[in-house]
């Protein structure tokens, strides 16, 4: 796949450039349900199809440096699939999706509109992956403690937010990030329709040079990516991609997390291929599913 632009991207240091931080004490966020919708029964791939998909991904990753994991939820069929999820990954800029979710929930809790200034922060955080704007919104929602409270109330149990000055070091599993995407897109979730549309609008219009990853599966996509030469891994690259993909009549939520790639290009190719493979497997017309037991 084509990589539009590649440059080092430090997430763990707050750099100048967005706007002056707002004053006031950060607020913990509470979750307020908005509306209810029918819940689609969860379904799983038959064991033979799951094993075949596992083998396909294992063969590919044996030829790739580093490690990677993937999770996908087909909202059209109710099928979930996850691969190699035991050890969490650093999220890098994918954490900005979690921050956006908590921020919008906070505005709903307060019964307040998003201000023009806050729109600028959120726009630049998602569309341009601006770190300064992410830091300001992170502190607005209460930083590490505030985000942790929100995620746990939503049942997102395996994500550990990073310290206030190091939100990019948040660690998570792909299935948790799929759940974050569910909260952003599900009519039965906690966000209002207006806020859901807003989040998807931002993720559907990221800067072209950042529109790789989940988009390798083609279709209509809304995504957010993260990339970081991680000091904890000796400068090897963390490359992540999460997003919503509409393809061949299916509505997919996909999260691919990876680490220890020797360079950004290699990591981007890995996460893009994984997204393409799982999207194809879960949207094939001949694929059958069975109810989860």
C-alpha cells in the first residue's frame, strides 16, 4: 500500500503549537446513557473458519518483524474475531480516539455545547494528530484518572491510560479499542446522534498522509492511526490503526495494534495487510456464523 508521508512523531512529550491550556481543575467524567437500540446477538465464526483465519495470520506474521494483534466486529452480522490479544500494546495516537470519546461524554454530562475553541482542539487532534491539542483535551477530562473512570464505566477493562504528560503511552488490547469504536458509533451507546456524527466526520477526514492502515481494506472508512519510534523498544516502531469500515454491505469495526517494526513503512504494511485479511474473511458471502454459547 502507498504510504503518503513518513516522519518521526513523538507522542510522549507535549510540544507547543496548538493553543494555550485552559484554566481550571480537570473534571472526572461520568457516563450518561443517551438512547436504547436493539442489541444484535453476538455470533462467532465456526471453529474451522476461525482456525483457518488464525493460520493465515500466523503464516504472514512469521515473515514480519515485531508482533501484531487484531480484533474486528462485524456490526452487520454480529460476528467478533480477535487474534493474539494477551499482551497489551502502547496506543500512541490511537489514544486520541479514547480521549475524544471521554470528552464528548463530558460535554453531554454537563449539558453543554462544544465551543468553537474546543472544536478546533478536537479537529486538530483527530484530523492532524496534533499532540498539544490532545494534551489539552486530556487534561480537560481529568487526565489519566478521568479517562480510566470513563473506560471502566463503559466496560472497557483492559486499557490503562498513560500519565497526564504521557497519554500516548496508554496501553490496550485491540478488542478494547473495538469497544471504544462501538461507543462512538452505536445508536444504543452513550453518545447522542449529533456527537456520533461529529466523531465520524473527524475520523472520515484525517490528513491524507495519515489515511493508511484500516483503509487498506478499501470501502468507506473513518479511522485514526498511531505511530511512534518507542524508546522502550530501542527506537523500534509502534504502528497502530483503528476505524470503521463499510465494505460490500458490511459495517466493520477494526483495530490493529503492532510494535517493534524496524521502520514506519514496515509497520504500516503489516497493519494494513492484517486489516485487509480480516475484513475479507468476515465479509465473504459464503461465510457462515453461529450463535455464541
